[in-house]
C-alpha cells in the first residue's frame, strides 16, 4: 500500500502503467475521476472513427460488410471483451444495451428453470436492472414475482423457489464488491441460475466468469472499457447453456441462416442467438479500437494500481482534513471495486464546485460524491492535485454558492 514516505512524483516514476496515459486524448487542465461513468477518448478510437466513417462506409459502402468484416464484428469484439472478463471464445457477443440484454437473459433463464417463478435481486441494484425485471413480470403475469434480498446477507436469503438471481458485482453507489465465486456456487447449490451485471467490473479488475462457473453475465463498454457514450453492451452465456438457451427477441441476425431470408425463425445455437437487428457498426468499430488500450497489460496490474491510487487518495484526504467532512461509505479496499464513495448532505454542490476547478467526479443520489479510479490514464499527481482542490472547496465553503446548487439534467 501507498504511504506518505513516497511523493506523488516518486510513485508516478515507479508506475509500470505510466506510459498508457499517452494512449488517451485527455483534455488539458482536467483531472478525470469519472471513468467509472464514462471513459475518456482513446486516441486509437479517434483514428478508427474517421476510418470507419470516411473509408469503410464512405468509400466501401455496402461492400464493407464483407471487405472490412462488419458482419463478424459482434462476435469478434465479444471475444476480445471475453479476454478481459475470464471467458473463453464463443461465449460473449457485443450487442444492444445492458437493459435489452437483461431482458433476453432473464426470459431465457426463466424458461430454463420452468418449475420456479421468482427472480431475486437486491433493492439497491442499479435501477435499470430492476426496471427490466418489473417490465418482464408485467408481461408474464401474476404467476411470476420479484423478490428483494439483502445485499449483505445474500446467501442466507436464497431459497429453492428462486429461478434466477440477478446481482451486480460492484454496487454503483458504494462500490461494494460481491464475492462472485462464493455466491455463484451457493446459488447453484440451490438450483438457482446466476446472472451477473459487470458494468463496474469489466476493465477495472480481474473477472473470471468461466472459473467461477457463472451462468450468464451482461455489461456495458462505455465505462472502464472506454467505448464511448452509448457504446454497445455485451452478453455472456456459458457454453454449457447455449444448446438450451432461447431468448425471445428473435431478430434476423440471431437466425441460424440470416441471409436465406426464411419466413420462419430458427435460432442460432451459438452465442450469436443474442443478436437481434443489424448491429451499430460505427459504435462497435470505435469500441473495438478502444479495447487496444488493454494490449500488453494485465487486469492484475490494473487492479494493483487502482488500489494504490485509492490508498493514496485516502491518505492525502486524511492529511488535508477532507475526510473529516465526509462519511466514507465504501467498504475496505479488498471488498470494493475501483471507486470510493463519500457521503455528504451537500455532495451534489461539492461535486459541481470540484468540476468548476477542473476535477470531474460525479454525484449519485441521494448524497454520494463518487470518485472513480481508472489506472490506465490516472497518475498519482492527479490525485494529489484533486485532493488539494477539494480541500479548498471544503475549507472556503465554495460549494455553498448558488451556482453549484442548480441541478442539471444529468447529475
């Protein structure tokens, strides 16, 4: 762990990932602590965006489906994401959004566990996950139900009547990290299928879906994977389930032979069944280029640096007296993801004042200042400066200015 005997400059000099920062197009005079909400622009993505629009689409036109392999992009990018989440080839496909992918998986899981009628999740799960369950249950009727379980007592609240448990590995507010291997094994011992949301996991630390024998997973690519706003999500279906898995959104790209244009749907029995309509080539192509920032680095090294950055932040914040003004609501470093959550009644205004000083973090209702640590482009000097500016805001009570209290559409 980081101690005060090392300066920010010394820590940056010793950082094995320090050169990765050069692969990002970071704005000047800005410290970005919100990569857990939207990753910054990789330079490779900027180059690809021009190429896919001007050359592949502009010059190649429709021939680029074959010439530039647009048609295979969902599985090709899916396999690349699979390398980052511990999934062997053929189990991940890039498509749609987390919300749509949740609808697919939950529908298929209920069909695979027909004697059970309950979906279990925690009430503090990310709202869209819960909303998708509620919408699905509206379609299925009163026979099916949603059961809320306590995030701190999950194993003791799972019974044999649950069909599928839907868990997010890292809590979006507090950063609490669940034990995937333990909870998956326990759920499966009760005959429960497992669905994990990796929104705050993929690209942040090692994830081992295959080793943990996970059944299903979904995730987004615009956070730690830096795919860009609205970048396509991904879906994981364990190989052992693919022959029995059938999701209800039977679009033509999920057909076993889409270009035969048969009037009857025959699902592909591979991970490709999860495809629906024509994939968004431009966004997915940009994502594919963005993933190159992970070339030559391990998720273990990324995780180790994240923990050091977090420890350095806490040490600096304590030294500056900043933590005296907040309640740290994240668990200890071994039980949280790559973020720290600080509670304060004026968290929104503090966040806005910090942004005005060139430090971008984010706010999560009702009272959380959320700080993300993305090790590929953050350095220790960034953290030192960010804490200094936060200390000024607190000591001078700058956050009490009216301009910082005006709620914007996106908080």
